[in-house]
């Protein structure tokens, strides 16, 4: 049953393509367990051309998938419409075509999809064509439904069925060839193999006819072995439009090639590039669509990679400036967005400086081509500046460039910005280029939208982090205290590192540093609770080991999966001593008065939040006048492939070598050396000045 149903589908596919004049037709069937649509049959294109599109991810934004998701036909009149609605699909399928995709619906279920392609010059579907297609689509769906109901469902094979194309519509192809073959001509089949070759063509190509027949030109002729030339053949087959290019033989003779597509293959005219034939277009007069697109697509891949790596809006803008201008040959490029009712120039390069300066901060209510583009979501292409100067005479800056393109930056939520391209010379903006630019703008819009969300999340994360850390440290008589905090290089990772200084008045002060496990909002919130708890317990007069024990109990009661390391140092200024207790934290470093630095060996203790049985011990150490105590988190010392103990010793050496540097300068230098770490970093330096000296404290 499945075989008969598949054969019936093939006949219907051939009939659909033939009756509405489509040159390529495809049937896709769903593979639910893999979330893909798989090509079951194709007519009008060989397997080598169809292979890249044999499997379509259901989630991807593209015409066929959209028709299945919405259960409605999708009609795209040309490449520019494809670029506007499906920018990513347009970049992956850069050919001038009209598209029709329709779901195969029966009994409110979608059984697959029909996809038809025409040259981009196609006038559109008439009411008769639509009615015809509706009937064929309905028949296809019924065939699939009935086959499944009878126990023989049609399932796509690994390779789709490739159907023979309909004969060429020329009345007498042989007569046409006989009329044309006065110079050098060849005929290629749909697979690109040479099936006919005139003697003149063989002479021009520098090979015997037997060497060229049944071979692909780019394989038989090494000097044509360039993706750009083969892409000209592919573009001609897909778009059904002539394409052309020029290439040089090894002896330096330059040849002109023009490719004329038909239903059964491509006719190629070959001649010396410097010898035009009267009355016929030269290769230079045929759009060099394929070779240019091959190079452009290479650059677009680099742009896509750069946009993937870019995080914030500034990164995206820089990627656009660096990657796009070489590809598009635009002298000026700017990105504008609407922000709080005004235009904001996110990035600009190549324009006369007065243009971005003029528009930055202009109210959105001001009439301009940029605001029009944002309000309507319709691109504006201006081969000359004449219309802009006439329509917007108040904006004299439009006289600064000869041609402009204004491209809307649109996502599902609407148009939020505009990409502006400026050119020193007049530019015609042919349809293919307009489609390409519209596709680029769509891809950039998606990257910018992600970047705007990223920047907003960064602001929230940083605000949360800053709100939970002390803005100022108390000034304690007899102590100099400096604290530094640097966030992780991954801006969205809210760190759990914290520090604090608790003022006990005449009894001195407590310096606290800790690190909550993980990088998340939950870690930061728990850090805030720990700081509050330590303040409360410390102000009751509890010794360091008791403060840690009570905080440990709090974490256990909160029933969190997160742990916390902590080091608590109670400094008694009058006695020139410090009482230290650790909960699994890195050891402090003490720089003595004579300048040598020592890594203090403390009872390690368990991390906070691990066990109710945890016990903590305090150790008293002398802290004479001039001695320096350093507390830090792992971001300052941990490095991949480096022993942690060695890193701590190196930190101690840096402190010893710093001599009498001011604490602010010393702290900045130590933290700066760890700027490349991916983790957040906290550092607290405490120096005993003596009971009679004024306090000094700073935090950053």
C-alpha cells in the first residue's frame, strides 16, 4: 500500500509543478520522533542540489516549517520577501525565487507539506492556480491519510525520490541549439555533466571534446575548480535566470561564460571576454550573482560567527562595523535604536562625523528616513540622495553621502532600530542586493535583541551584587582597611564572594570574607543572608568560632543546597592581636613588620551548611603595628593547571615585595594581576596602625 501511495504522490507532484509552471517541486513528510520534516520526493532538481535541504528542523524559521506550524499556505513573491520574513533561510538559500509552501491537511491533521519554486520574475499565483493547488494539496493529504489508515503509511526514505523533470517548453530544442551554436557552446545536464559540446567550445577551453564530455567542467578543467564558478551553475538552475562569470585559462586568455537554464539543464555560451558579439549580452552584462554571492556568503559566515560570540550591544555593534563594511562595500555604516522616545546611535563608522552626531538623541517624533523605517518596518533604498534631500530638506546631512540604504531591525516584538548604509557613489541596489541586505538586517536584529536582553540582565545582576556588598567600610580607630571586589568576566554570573567590616568600637573590629558556592542569583541572595546573620551574631559579643557555628545553623535551617566558605578575623587594636576562625576558607596571609610574608596555618573547619556536627576553632595571632593581614577568595589565586598552594605562596611573595606601598595601590595591583580570571574576586587588607592613629578605610 505504501508503494502505491508514494507513486500516487509522485504523479500529483509532477502534475502540480507542470500545471502551475513551477520548475522545482518537493514533498516533505514529518518524522515526529526526530522533530524534522524529511524530503520524500523532488522534481526539477538533481539530488546534488536537493541534498542540503533533505531534512528541515521543525523549529527553524523557514517557509515550509511555517506552513506546517500555522497550517496555512505561505507565499513569498521574491527573494526580498523571503529575506524580510525569514532572514536566516534567505542567507542559507540565496537564490532569486518565488516560494509556495502548503501543509497537507486532512481530518485536521498535517500529513506533510508541498513546496514549489519559480523564478523570481514569476508574476504570482492566479485564482485559477490557487484553486488548482488547493485541489492537488487536498488529494495529497488524502493519499497519505488513507495509506496510514490501511496500515501502510508512507514514510520518507533516507534519500528522496528524484523524478525526471518535464521536457523543455522550447518548441524545438535542437533547432534552437543549431541556431545558437555559431561560437562556443555546451550543454550541461541537471547534474552538471557536459552532454554536448561544439568544436569551437572545446578549442576555447583548451581540451579535446572527448575529455570534456560526460564530465563536470570544474572537474575536467582545473582552472575552473573554484566554488564561485560551480555556484553560478547552481544559481542558474534554482533561479532559472541567466548567470555569468569570466575566468582566465592557464595561458592568460580570459573567457566569458553565460549560463542559460532550461528545465533539463543549462546551456553555456563560451567566448573570449574581449570579443563581444554584436547584439548579444556579454558575461559582464549578465548579473554576476553566483560568484559574488559565494564570496559574500563566506564573509556572512564570519559575521554570523562574530555575532554568536558577541555578548552586549557594544560587542554586536563592533562586529557589524568590522565584518560588514568589507562585504558590502559601504563607506558608512551606523546602527540606530529607539530608546526612551529618542534615536540612539549605538555605533557608527565611515560617515562624516556630523551625521551620527546630528541624529543621536533626536526625538522619534522628528520626521526622518530613519524614524520612518522604524515606524513602518519597511526598508528604504535610495540609489541617490535626491529624494532624501527633497523629502527632508531640514536634514542637510543627507547631502553628505551619494546613496543610502535604511534597513529595519525587526524581531517578533516589532521594529526597534535601523541599520543605515551610506555610499560615496550612486548605487542601483538591484533586487538580489536588496534581498541580501534585508536578510542581513534580520540577522543583526536578532543578535542585537539578544544583546539588549543580555545588557539588561547584566544591569540587574550587577545591581543585585552591588546592593548586597558594603558601599563604604566603617572607619575604625587604629586600623587601615582596604577592600576590593571584581566581578566574574562572565557578566551574567552573579558571584557569591563577599566581604565585610564590623565595627565594635573600643573592642576593635571584625573583618569577614567568604564565598558562597556557585554563580547565581540564589548564591548572591544567600550571601546577603549570611552577611546579615554574621552582623547580628558578632554584635552580641560572640567569639569568632561561635559566630561561624550560629551561621552554620542558619544555613542548615534554610535547607539550601549551597555551601559557603568563610574566614572571620576579630582584630583587637588595643592588644595588637587578631583572633581567627575558618570555615573551609583559604588561609590568610600575614605580612610581618620586617616585610616577610607568612601563609597562616589555621584549623580548616567544615564549610558552612554541610553538617550540624561542624566545630570551629579560633586561633589568636599577634598583629603588631605595621603588620598587614590579607584575606582573599579563590578567584585571586586559582588558575587552571597551577597548584593552589603554589599560587597562594606567589600571592604572599607579591605582598612581601610590595614594601611600603599605600594599601589602595597595593590592593589595586594585586587584583589587577588576576583580571583574566573567570571567577569573581574579593580581597581585604587590614593593617594595624596603633591605638593613637586615625582610621583609614576604603572599598571598591
